[in-house]
C-alpha cells in the first residue's frame, strides 16, 4: 500500500473516530470556527456547481486526494481538469446533514450526507452520498486535503 493510501486511510479512520465525539465539548470559539468551516464547505460546493476552477484551485490543498463515489481517485490537477473541461459537471451538491470536528487549530474533519446530481463522461447521475472531508488550515484559510464519497442506495 502506498504512503498516500496509508495517510488517507489514517485520516478517514481518524475522521470517523472524531465524528463520534460529542459536540457538547465545543467552546464558543470552536463553534464559530466550525461555522466558518461549514460556510467554506458550502462555498466549495457552490464553486463545484459553477465549475469555478479559479476558486477551487485556491480551496484545494496541493496534495489533495479526491475519491469519487465510483472509487476513482484524483489528484488536485486531475480533479480541476475534470471540472474545468466539463468531463465532470456538477448540477447540484446539497448537504443534508453533517458533523464537523476541529482537530486543533490546523485541521478538521466533516462527516456528512448530501444529494448530488452530476454528468460524468456523458452519463447523468442523481443520488445521495455519505462523505468524509478532511480540511487543513494553510495560508490562513481552510483547504480540502482529502475527500471520500460513498453512494447511498
């Protein structure tokens, strides 16, 4: 197993463990930070639908690992190419529920569910997903480091 797969697996396991932690331990400062993180995530989803690769380029970590519900894994460059070329066109990505947990001042995990409509390689998709997103704070702002979706039947 490659080092990046081991790192992603560790992030996902950590994310699931952190998501099980009660939210009542959040301070007012951390609650505000979670709201900021979720607002950033909403803006990222909107940029995906707009195919705004300029906004996404800054929002995605350079070492991004993006795993689609199909199991296909993309790097930042591959993901931006898919969205920018229209090979992948999001028509909707609407979160339904999510839990965010801060991991200190520089990392966070969001576990959630969403409804997605997209066209990929000419095929239309309309389905619900569960996702795990790992964010890092770099350069004074949040950036998506890892993304994993699973289609819900």
